[in-house]
């Protein structure tokens, strides 16, 4: 009954009064009008879509690519931005690069494409082959997306200062997004690349602090400075390897899980080892010596070193890359010192002569005085250093180790007197050296040990090692080292061993000081310190 009432009311005016015939006709006419209007609107939209499709001559030349899953190999030739110059003007090239930025302006869009430290300006402009829709698409691609671009290289009359390739630009006819970046970046590449001088002069410019950089390290690593930095780090390792190999050294690989603290101290990372416990190696020291006892004569190793030191300073890491070497000598450990000095000179020259471009990129963002060194390497004895410090107002005992401030001050004194940022300090007090260090036979308070410094900071520590098992046991006891845990080490000298010496170098610290940087975290790709375990 209620439904019947509703039906009757639908054809009525108000209450129980039915609509007149004229009112019904008028209602039907209005419905027909609305139907025709809807059909016309649908037809119009369809026509516009068809027209737009017909006008988009580039519809097959831009867009979002399907996920690359290695379904085919086309054999297409890919170019590098660094190779694009006036010599290839007029040629069509295919690039895969990051979209550094884009700027739409009327019927054209300017883009900066980036591969590592190299960049080129691209232009997508409306033409017979490039549609408005393609230009609009190019203008709206998110920064840092990976794009595949085809275009013609063309010479320019005015240098493009914002790009590494300043004499050419790329006129784009195809643009596909291979990997789309998120629309919001945690930091901007331009902000992270800005020189410290520019940032300090203009407070309105964004400054990216160190924690923000490290929290978003993947983005930070894309800056030109970091691209250059880690190429220099790779070069440093190669120069180290190549020089020592040319001098008859053999590269070895040593355990990082060991039974006792390799330096005899407490600053070790303890790990579970099945039903017992073990430690992460603080140094490959013991195994380098065992290799010498195994008649390898000259060895080096490159690998991780672990220090559980709660040091939140500009130069300490809990994990770093050690460049270690050890060699037998005939009469005097200075034979080894001279070899190490030659090694560093070779590294410094190799960086200076072959990587000037990368050094300039780093210096542009982080200006510093060029690193200076002399040949042969300056060698001072510890008592001389103490005298220099005392003459300049520093209170220090004959057997005191050098504090960090005193090391830096000594570095300035040495630079002023000798004109070098790199020097050796020999004959350290025996009391401040590890148990396996050979004492000085002419002075029981001194040792046949040495450190090396760059810009007033230590980058190598080394010594002649004790190669006599009885004497080594005696020294270990004095340092309260558990003899049972180093039994294999001591036993390795029971069957005769060549006298030997060596040293350990911190890779990240060497690069930091060579470039005059202010923090070692800049030269560690993913640094580990007491407060950072990620990313």
C-alpha cells in the first residue's frame, strides 16, 4: 500500500493532486533535452580525445616504460655524457641518465641530464615531431628519475655554465622514464653540492647538515663531490696496491674473527662463536707477521678494521679500511721506513698527477690548501718532537704519548720549519706501544717504532716486531695478554723468522687529510661510529 502511494505521488504535484497533461509533456520534454545534451557532451569529449590523439605526433616517443626485467637485448648503442662534445655535433645519441632538473617555458622544456659528475642540457621543443603533450610530460617528470633519452647533439654559441658539457646541448625527440623518483626528495642535490663558502656568504641558501646527508646517503652520494671523492678513494687503494706489487709485495687476506684482542686492549667488539666467544680484528697485525714467518718476505692486505672506541671525533670510526703492510729486512728497520716513505710519495704523486679533475671538484665545494710533501720524506725522532713542542710552550714528559692537540700543533711547527704536510716520527716511548714492538737496544725507554702524519694527524702506526718467541712471551706477560689465546702467534716464531717491520694505514683518514676535509665521515661511504649503525 505504501509503495502504491509513492508511485501515485511521483506523478502528482503536491499532496494528492496529479500533474496535468501539459505538465507531463513538459517533464518528458525536459528529460529528452537532458539526454540529448549528455549525448552531445560525450560526443564532444570523444571528438576532442580523437583530435588530441591525432595531433600528438609524439605519442609513441614518450611515457613511462614497463619495468625492466631483462626480457630482451636490443643491441642499441648507449652513449656517455662525458663523451658528448662538438666533435659529435649533429649525431643522434641514446642516453640513460638522471633528470637533474627541468623547466617548462611555453612550447619548450629545458632539462639537465646527469651521469655521475657529468651533465648536459637537453631541450624538448614543440615541432613537427615533438608534440605539446610530450613537452608537458617532460616538464612534469620528477627530479632524480632515471630517463632514457634520444636526441641530436648540437653545438651552442654561448657556453652552458650550469653543465659539465658546456659547448653542446641535446635536442630531444624521445624521452621515456625508466625509473620514477618519488615527488618529494629528502634533500636537494643542488643544496648538497653547494660550496661551503657560498653557504656561509648567503644565509638564505639551504644548508644540508652532516646527519641529514648520512641519513639520506643514497641521495647524498649522487653529488659531484661524492662521485669524485670515491673515485679518488678507489685510486688511492689502486696506487697502494700497484706500488707495493711493483716492489715484490704479495697481497694476502687475513681473518677478521679472531680468538684474542689483536692489539691487546679492551676496545674490541666481542661476538658469539658457537659455544664460545671471539672478537672482531682490531688489526691484521698478528697474521701479517705469521705470513712473514711463513716466508712470504713482503706482504700487504686491504680490509676492514674494527675498533670499539667510544670516540665521537672528526677522525675516528668504529669500522674503517686498513691498508696494512709488513716486510722482512736485513739490518735495520729503517729499510722498511724508507719503503713506506716511498710508498706515500708514490700515492701522493699519483693522485696529484692523474686525478687533478676529481681533486678540483672536491676543492670547489670544500676549499683547502693543496697538500705539500717533500722528497725524501722528513724523518724526526720523538725526542726532537718533544723539544720542538717544549720550545713553543707545551709541557710534555719524555715518555708521554702525543695528545691530539699536540700532534696538530707539532704538524704546524713542522710545516713552518720544513715546508711539508707529511713526515715520520721515529723512536716512540716503549711504554705507549703494543706488546709486540721491538725495544730500542740503545735506550730501553724507547722503541723501534714510528708514526706518520699528514697535516698534523696520525695516519700510520708501525714498528719493528719482536720475532723471538721467548722475548715475545715476556713482553706479552708485561702487557697482561692471555698467552693461551695467542699461542699460535707465538709458536709461529719458534721455527725461525726473518726480522721484520711494517705498519697500518687508515684509508679514509689519508684521503680526508690529503684533501683537507674536516670530517672522516665524508670519506667513508657508509660510516660507522658510536652513534651510527645505519644505513
